[in-house]
C-alpha cells in the first residue's frame, strides 16, 4: 500500500514540474511554486525534490523526457499542490531537500540512483503559503558539491 501511495504521489508531483522560459511564473491558489534557477558549472541529469512538513512528506523531481541533460543555467518550475499535504497548514513548516543526479539516469519511484552520481544538498526550511512562489538558486559543481539557497 505504501508503495502505491508513493507512486501516486510521484505522478502527482511530477505533473507539477516544468521548465519555463517565461518569467515570472504565477502560483495558483492551491499550489506552492518553487522557481529554481540552476547556476551550476555543468549540465545535470536529474533534479530530485524531497519535501517534509509535519505529517506530510513526498518526493519527486524533474528531468527532460527526451533524456537530454538539464542545462546548467536553466530555470525550473516545480510545484507542490495542496493535495500533496495531509493538512494544508503543514506547509508553514516545510523542509525541502534537493539532490542532483549528475548524469542522466532513468527516473524511478524509489529514488535509487548510482551513488557516484548522487549529490545531496542541505535542506531548506520554508514558511510557505499556498498561492506563493519561492525563488531558489542552486550553485556548485559535481566535484565540490552543490548548494541550494532560498532567495529573499
């Protein structure tokens, strides 16, 4: 049952991912929009997003459907929908952790990727509200690691 729930959460979460050349993205009333600016030294295979908020947690990510790499300077829009949370007020204590998979690997629901390609970042604490957009910049490289910073 837990695996089915995780698969459903991934599908719902992945449906909220997109790349955008249009700035700014305006969050809908029932979503939290993360506008993630990559400012890294090389193109990457996948960006994984894990989130936790009190009794709610989930995981998703973004990659290119054609298996090409995400560009090192790309702007990614990732959304979390109200239905991803057991209690909508949980988002006031939202923790988001990003991981970069440096090479393209087919995405999977278990988030199991080769260790040599996986680079975790410290989590970002966010006092989020539905209908709002939050701006995050990811910097670094695969040798020295990556850092995600919530822009004020």
